[in-house]
């Protein structure tokens, strides 16, 4: 599974845990098992969305597809010496 998704580092695995954990919290909140304040739900939505965007953009760059508009410059690969 790791070779297909690329979840190799601690940060990748932590992001995967968060990406799975947040929808679980939403489901528990929806069923009434736990109560989440609206502010917390908003923060969870923002966090989940940002992590998903980061990993999809990084996946595009690592696979050689051109980066999408708005890709942070820090995610772009270093230029190769001697050419574009």
C-alpha cells in the first residue's frame, strides 16, 4: 500500500491519521454521540481541506505532472543545474 500512496514519513502517516480521524469525528457528531461546537467543526473542515490540497499537489509534482495554479513555490522541485 505504501508504494501506491507514498505515506512513508512520520508526517505523511500523521496526515493520514488526521484525514481519517476528522471524518470519524464528523460522523460521531452527526449521530449525536459527541457534541462539537460549530467553531470546532469549521476548524476541522479547514484543517482537513488544507491537508488534502497539500498532498494532492505534492503527488502531482512527484509524478511529473505540471503543478496546478496556486501551487506554493516551496513544493516545486529545485531547478536542475545547467538547464530549465
